[in-house]
C-alpha cells in the first residue's frame, strides 16, 4: 500500500468527474496519479471537503461523519484495494469501542469521508501500477485549462444550485 493525497477533482474528455490521487512525497510532475471516476455528487462533496467550506445543509458524507462521531467511532484509514473489470473497490477501517471494523465501500464515498475525518488514504501498489497515469499528463492538462480550475468551477455551480433550488423541483 502507498499513502496518497487527493490532488484534485477534474473532468475527463467526456465530462465525467474524476478524483485524482497522488502518492505522498512524490514530486508533482513525477510518478503516477490514480484517476477514479465518480458521480457528480461525490465529486462536489469531495470538492467541498477539499475547500474546507461548510455547505448550507449537510451532505451525505457530513452525515456519515456526524454519525460516527455520535457513536464514538472514528475513521482510522481508507484503502483503495483493487480494481476488477473497471470497478474500483475500497475499504474503510473504523475504530470503535468494541474494536476495529473494516467496511466495504465505494472509493468515491470513502475519499469524501476520509477528507472530512482527516484520515489517511492508501492505494494498493498493484492498482496504482495497473491504472495509474503519468503525473506529467495531469500537469500538462492543468496548464492548458483556461478560466477557473475545474474544482472551483464545479463548486461554484453547486453553490448556485443550492441557492436557487426549490423543494418543489423534486416532486414527481
């Protein structure tokens, strides 16, 4: 396992959200970056956690953290353990009053929770080797972007949505 940090959230060529994980201690332009495709809500939740902002209403991952705090549990670590047929798998290790628990989870939820809990993130070496992309590719894409970084743009869009949403919009 290699410890990683969240480098950021980006969009791929098809407009799908990607969380980028980079091994800690590596030079930004060297080594590999692990892209994990996530849904828009998970990307937004991750961006909110990265920015340190507090949304007007708790996100699902905020609720998860509150529940853990309320029952006296804490996230010890998150691991992206494997990839099978294009699907990433993760585990969340919790420390509880009765001992450690390891939970199967989606990486997108695991990363968003780990950021809120200030828990370390790890990726299995073979996963990074198999699907990691050269870090230089990520840096080159960032330099070509015009306007605000993708993360800031998505967060601004989310804030605008929250400010203008009407509960009736969700009624069938």
